[in-house]
C-alpha cells in the first residue's frame, strides 16, 4: 500500500526533533512497545502534519496515536485538541487517543487494544 504524503509546516521539523529528545514517560513507554513494526506496521514519533505535531503516526494505515495527559483535561485544551484532530482527520487520518495514566498503569491492555485496532484496519475493518 503506497504511503500518502501529508502536508506539513517545514518549520515544525526542528520542534518535532526536540520533542523526540524530550519525550514524556508515557511516550517513552509506549514507543518501546510499538517501534520496529511490532504491531505489524511502522510508527514514527512526533510527526508534523499540517501545522501540528502528533505523538505517533503510521503512514501505511494513516493512523495517529495521541497520548492525553492532565493538560488535556482543561476546556480550552480540549477544544484545541478537537479542532486539531478534525483538521487532520479531514486528510483521512484516523485517531487513537490514549490516556497518559492508562499507558503508565495498564500498558499491556493498551498494547492489546492497539494491536487489535491495527489488525482490524489491515483486514479492512474499523
């Protein structure tokens, strides 16, 4: 399946690199589990799309994974996230949102969920 090239702001490349260097604990924990095609597809960290950066992105199946920490609980952040997600979804990207606490306390089930989600997408479902 060919990868669809998504538009992005080239100025975000440096910021994405810095975010990769300064990942949160949840991002590090999840990355250790999903890197190297462990889910059957390749994810990348801190990927610019449009004027935004998503935590993890798979070009093959056009899926973004976002880890939502406590900052996402504030109404203004929730609204910003919603607009951001809708704009990226207009490009055909599907989102999976995972709570930061779930990654830290229930990582095996998070991985099972992601594995099932990816498997269903590859099989033509979801």
